[in-house]
């Protein structure tokens, strides 16, 4: 046989070379597929997503324009017309953006129809406003009633345009699934090939190396005082090294698979965020506008004004959270400014007041002096602190204690860092999940999304800081946040 004519050393070299080539080929396939998934993800959140977002903004701006006209009819304030003009310009910008993103004949026809219908709508709406300005309110009201079908027709066209983009996103997703199935097939083939080559190599080692070495060791043990186990153990260690190399390759394949699954999850979150933002922003905008209108007409005392301001601020905070969820798959856009971390801690504690009362927990802030200013986004940091405090409330038993301790420390490099330690007296974090709590979509709650702590970690990292979880099961948990003092580089 030709195989038997090949020397043992050459056969072993061939086997080892084949194993290395298969491993390298598997790695190259992983690298290639990573770039492939990146391209698919870019297409997914690229043109179709931008076009979808532009269509959503068109519907939003159109509804906002109608609202401003209604407000003007109610109180006759010219400021509403200025806001109307601004949103008309925004509508034109979004329409131009959507027109550039339309790459099919059907999409271009829809955009042309939207543009023509919107021109009619704006022209008629201007006539309505002119009637109201000249005192002909009945004529203006009658003309205004006739514009409703045109308004809803434009909204329907925007929805139709969005449906095209949804189909495009679905096609990209289907293509990604096909690519993943192909990779799994290649990975399975590579694993089988590695197993076969490993079995052949083991056969060679046993029948052509181990057995001769064992016989040789047995024959020389009595003459030279050598234990036969010494030679076999040395060769066994060599085989064990090959097994470890195979295990590492399998671990790399599994890690790459997890990364691909993570990319698919992020793509789904991007779609969910767009739909959520579209569904929530319209009522939020209506609430904000009505609050703004009320603020100009109501005569409030000091306590009522404070409550009114808190409501307005928290509605804005909800709007920021919706925006963060929409942009979860992308780096957050920080609004950096000099801010005292102590002030942010106090604001977070104030927001958590009712939540702490409901869980019957005591919040204690330990502070020798206020922390120095950092260059950061106060809303983002406040969101991170509130998220951690809310988790502490859920973990703490009634009459438990939650502690926030502020310190200023110096690192080995001589850089000053502000340290915030948030600890509770809850049950702590089990050791087996401590390394996973900051991963996206990991949660132990039945109704949790698994995004809370991952968003917290991303916010802290974007500020150039670090966050760590210290816990002993049954002894409570402690989250340690460290932020550099002064301007955050790269934030």
C-alpha cells in the first residue's frame, strides 16, 4: 500500500499539518463570516432602517403640524405658527432624505405621491390659517374639516413606504439566517474532519509509537532501572497537549457562534427600538405640548410649580430612555458638560424616593465632601444610578439598607478618580452568574429584558470609567463605579 510506504515521521507530520490547516481554515472562515455578518448588519440598520426612520419622522412631523394648527385655533398664539413653520422645514428635510433612500420604482412613486399630496395639504392649510387670521373662522373650520381625508392619506402613504423597508429588513435577516446555517454546516464538517484526523493520529501513536516504546521500556527496565511508566507517561502528556489544542479550537468556534447570535439579537433590538420609539413618541409629544400650553396659562403656587416641573422633567427623561433603547445597537450620543457626581447622586436618590418607600428600604448616602466635577452626561449617569438603585430595591428585604458611598481615590498612574459604591443588604449575586450580569439580554427575572445592567456598563465605559460587581451570596451586593475626574478622553 502507498500509505505503508510512507515513513512514520512523514505520516505524523501529515496528520499534524492537516490538523493545523483545518484549525486555521476554521479560524479564517470565522473571520470571513464575521465580516460577512457585519456587512449584513450594516445593510440591516443602514438604508432600510434609515428609510424606515425617515418615514416614521414624516408621520410624526405631519401629526405635529396638525397639532400646532389646532393649538393656534384654540388660543390664537402666533408662536404656534413659528413652530409649525419649523416642523414643515423638518418634514421637507425628512422627505428629501427618504427620497434619496428610495431605490425601487414603487418607493419612488410613493415618495412622489407623498410630496404632491403634502403640497396640496400645506396650501389648503395656509388658506385655513388665513381665514382664521381674517376673522372668517366658519370658512376656516369648514375647509379644515375637508383636509382630514388628505391628512390620513399622507399618513397611509408613509405607512406604505415603511412596509417596503420592513420587507427589506426581513430579506436581510433571512439572508443572515442562511449564512449562519451555511457556517454551521462548515463548522460541523471541520469538527468531523478534526475528529477523524485525530483518531487516525491516535491510531498511529498507539500502534507505531506507544506500543514499541512500551515494549522497549519493559525490556530495558530491568537492565537500566527505568520504570516503564515513565516513557508512556511522557507520550501520554504529548497526546494530552494535542487534546488541549483541539479543545481551544472548539472553544473559539463556540465563542464565535455566541458573537454571531449576539449580532442577530442586536439587529432585532434595532427593529424593536424603531417600532417602540414610533409608538411611544407620539403620545409623549402630545403630553409635552399640552404641558407646555398649560404652563403658559395656569397660575400655580410654589409647591404646584415644583410638581409641575418634576412632571415635565420626568417626561423628558422617559423620552431620553426611548431614544437610548432605539440606539442600543449604536454607541450612545453623550451630551457632555461639567457636572458634580454628588449632584447626580442626589438627583437619583430624589427620583427613587417613592420607590424606596414602596420597598420599605432605607437609603443612606455617605459623603465627607462633594466629589469634584467630571465632564459627563448627567442624564445618562442618573439613568445608570437609578437602574442600579432599582435593582437594589428589588433585592433588598423590607427594612433593609441601601448605601451610597462617595470617595475620591488616586490610581497608580497618579490620576484622580471619583468612586461611587452602591451596596445593599439583599441576597447577593450567585458566583455562577456574576461574570454574566453585564451581558446584554442576560436576566434572572421572568419579565426582565436583560438590558438594564448592560446599558449601565456601556454608559460608564463611554465616560471612560469602569464598573465592577462585588458580592458574596447571602451577604448583599456592591457595585463599584469609577470615573476619571476632569474631562473624559474619547467620550
